[in-house]
C-alpha cells in the first residue's frame, strides 16, 4: 500500500494547485516606486511593464541621467517584488520544499 494514497489522485491535485498558482501569478500586479515616489511602475506576474508614472518635477533636460536611474531602480524593485510574490506562492504550494523547476 502506498503511504501517499492513489498516485493519480495526488498528481491531479498537484496539477490543480499548479494551475491555480499560475492563474494567481498571471493576475498579479505589483507596484514599486523610486525617488520618494517620483517614479512609479506597475508590472504583472510575468514582469511585463504595465504602467510608468513620472512626477513632472523630476523631468529635467539638464539631469536626464537621474531620471533614467530612477526608472531603472523602480523597474528593478518591481521585478524583485514579483520574484518575492512568486516565491511565496510556490512555498505555500510545496510546503517550503525546494523543488527544481518551481523555485
């Protein structure tokens, strides 16, 4: 007798949980800011940039490098937040176990 029960039933449950997690990740939207909120970005669970908002005060043709740095910082922070959210969802699915291909 298998201590884990019916392997087909277990696989079906895992597949359903994986599909649910993938749907949650697809629906995920995170926001990140830089420069004290002067630059704000939103990205989805696939790290696609959905929106970019720049406070007019930070737009200066004399200091375009600062604006570029703020945009990069906000996008990188949003990417990190997506990674954290996905890791949290995967951890909940796997009970904290590190499974290659899922983490």
